[in-house]
């Protein structure tokens, strides 16, 4: 279940862009049907796909993810990646 009400986005456009990247990497269309709190590993994210996601995020959002932010907790779910991105981009929660 994609529980947007229980986990409102810091920036709806950021979530939409992130879901599109995850959906593309997982071959699941635009990603809008993906659960934001679902574990990426359980959705089919392999270690190679995770590296591709990190590179895609850096390209899409024109940033470099600091090494200390590349942790399992930050890449557990779409919501956790979104939270990290909002922080890196200086968005208010």
C-alpha cells in the first residue's frame, strides 16, 4: 500500500521524481504504485540496482551523495531515500 497520508512528502515533486527513478530501475513504470515505506530489497532492488539508483539520484538532483550518507538506513525505502534527499537539498520536512 502506498500510504501517502501517513508519510506526507517534504516536497511532492521530489517524491514524484524519486518514485520515477525507482520505478525505472525496478522496471515498474513510473513508480507511482510503489509503497513509499516498502523495503526496496523486498521490491526487487539488488545491490547492482542500488548502485544504479544512487547514480541516478545524483544525476537527477545534481548532487553528490556524501559517503557517510550511503547507509542501509538511508536506502531502506523510498521514504528513507526521500528524507535523505530533502536534507541534502535543504528542504524543510
